[in-house]
C-alpha cells in the first residue's frame, strides 16, 4: 500500500467525499473564530488605529496566494514525473483559488494603503511582485482554457508552471533591486525573536489556519468537479463514437 | 543546425518573411510616444530609455508567432523533428535566427531612434549595450512561448499573455542599467544580471522548448 494509490481517481473520489464536509466545516469554524476574535476582541494599534485589523485577511490571503502557486508547481511536477491525472487536475483546480487569494491580498492591501500610506497603489517590490504573480496566474489559466485535449493541456501548463516559477522568482528579486519599498518587512517568521504582538498573533494564526483549510477544501471540491467533468467527457466521447 | 539557421534567415529576409516589420513597428511606437506624453524635452529625455526598451520588447514580441507557426502549418516542423538533429538544437537555432532578424536590428536602430526621444547623451552606449545583452534573452524566452502555443489556433494573443510576464526581469534589469548609466552611477550589477538572464535562458530554455514541441507534435 503506497501513498500513490490515493492518486487513483476512484480512490481519490472515495476518500475525499467524506472528508470534504469536515474540511469546509473546520475552515468555517477557524475563519469565523479568527475573524471575529481579530475584528472585535483585539485592541486597536497605537499608530494604525483600527486599520490594523485588515491583517487578518491580508496576511493569510497573501500567504495562500504564494502557497497555491507552490502547490501547483508540486502537482505539475508529480504529473510530469508520475503521470497521475488527479495531480494535473488538482493543479488546474488550484489556479482559480490562488488567483482569488492574490486578488484579495492586493485589494485589502490597497484599502489599507489608502489611509496609511496615502495611496492605493505604490510600485513597491512586494506589491509589484504580487501583481506579477497575478499575471502569471492569468497566463496559466488562459493556457488551460485554450487547449482542447486534456492531456496536452496538462503537459503544456505543467511546463509553463515550472518555467513560470523560475521567472516569478527572478522577478521577485528584480523588483527588489528596482525600487525601494514602502511595505514593512515580514511580520511572521519562525526564526525571529520579535513578531507581531501576541494579542494580534493568536487570532492571526487561527485566521491563517482557516485560510489554509478553506484552500484545501476548495481545491478538493474543484478537483472532484474536474474528475467528474472528465468522466462526463469520456462518456460523451464513447456515446459519440457509437 | 547551421542549415536550419540559414534557412530561417533566408525565409525571414525574402518577400513575405516579415523582416523589417518589427523594425517599422519599433519606429512607429517611438514616434507615437511624444504624441501621447507631449513634446517637452525634459519629460521625453527622462523616459526615453524606458520607452526604447518597452518598444523593443513589443517589437520582438510581434514576430514571435512566426517562429514555429508557419512550419507547423505546412508540416515542415514534423520533418525537422524527425531529422537527425535534437529538438533542443532546433529551438536554439530558431531563437538565434529570431534574434538575428529582430534583436540585432533593434539594437542597431535604438540609438538612432533615441535622437527622436531626446535620449541623454550619456545613455546611447548603454541603450545599445543593454539591448545587445538583453534581446537574446527576449528571443529565447519568446521561442519557448511560441513552441508552447504552436498547436493553438489563433494563439497569437495567448502568446503575448504568456510571454510578457516572462519578459519582466529582463526589462527591469535592462532599463535599470540604462537609467543608472545615464546618471553616471555604477551600472555593473544590472548589466551582470542582464547577462546572467540571457546566459541562463540560453542554457535552460532550449530544453523546455524541445519538451513542449514534443508534446505539441504528439
């Protein structure tokens, strides 16, 4: 019994079916707790006032926007190496969720930036790299949409995802070099002494857990949809041939 | 490989090959910019280097879909793929041919068009140098994009959507090197990065190009 058995579409449908409601439930509980705790039961920041509370949406969304791309990269690699169809479909399923997370991060950042920096948008390295990430997501999804044959589409988008990752990383460092930033440094790191103050930190952790679970649940749901639509397609092809 | 290169060059330069169209496009974009932003000398000379780079990038983009599409349509690409030459070398030859017909011409033309944009006198050399260093990367990345979209009907628009984000690092370092050079600052780092991107693109992207070509010819 190896891990790869779960990549069999039938098995995948089997084990994800029962998990799905629990994943959505857990995501809902974490999000509701984290956001309500964060919005109503934490003090205002002494400089930023109540605008600091957008952190509970902004940081988890930004985190998941990047992690979604990394997940797509891993899934693409698994598809190219081991040719598990579920893997390719999971990569396809993650892209729209990832792009939504990117948009949420950009939007909440803009809303926070207006009162704090006095502008909705600045060509700051972090903001710019997120905009570039958004463009990469767009290209990836457009390529999926443009190709009829599902296997060819999976292959081509996987290669694009790999090449795109290299260039996305390169762009990240290029924009760092290109302009000085307004955006503060990382506020959550495992290896740093000083992070966000604990009052903000714990609800933020819960909100992050909520976003991770939500991403997991949405990707599972979308992958199941993709598998089903693939089956419908196969049935239609068989009917058409008869 | 050399035969393929020469064939592509010949096809590009003869009638209907589209050689020179990219150059004319470059010229037109550069002429249009002052109409858009106004004829003030200070503004133009400030943005000249960036405009030249963006226009060169767009001009290179314009001729990308010809790299593989025509060969794919008349079946020549299948023949080339079965020829005793690795597909990686085919991708490389195509990229070099594209660079010789567009990138090199753009590099030569850019300082001349800089006159129209009131390019600061210190920047001419840097514009030529960065374009010489950077346009090969544009051709190589573009060849990969062209290989990726070769099987798609009306893939031209998609091609630009896929390729333009990949052009961002090249553009940033190229334009930054010119900006620093024009102000008399040390431009070594962006120049080295630009050269590094070109070298890296030529080292890795032929393999990616060959991989997607194999998928598309399956």
